[in-house]
């Protein structure tokens, strides 16, 4: 990685459809209010599958190529609990 280039912090994630994200945000709004917490914007909601870490910008195309070769069957995801991400 060149000293001038900023590393990219990357991850693979599942991103809900816009309507699903909006419903999730609406569903947890009362809890967020009770906790005095700042909600995450609906467009930022995702479920991280794999944290890649920091990579050099010049390696991004190689990573995209590897990711494009990955295939999976359709899956269903159901959340049974909620956990906080420690800061």
C-alpha cells in the first residue's frame, strides 16, 4: 500500500430492501427513544457477514473479481434477537 493512499476498510454484508429497512427502523423507534439512543438511518442498515479489513485502493478490483465469483443459494434470514455493537 502506498504511503499516500488511504486504506479502504471493507466488509461483505447483506443489505435489506428499502421497505424492510424502513420497517426495522420503525419497529425499534420506541426502544431508541426510551434509551435516548441515536437511530441508524434506514439506508445504513446491514448485517455484516465478513469483515475484510483494510486493503489498499489498488487491490479493490482484485477483491471485486473474487467476490463476483461467489455464488450462494437463496436464503431466508430471521432475527431472533438483537445485540449491541460495543464501541
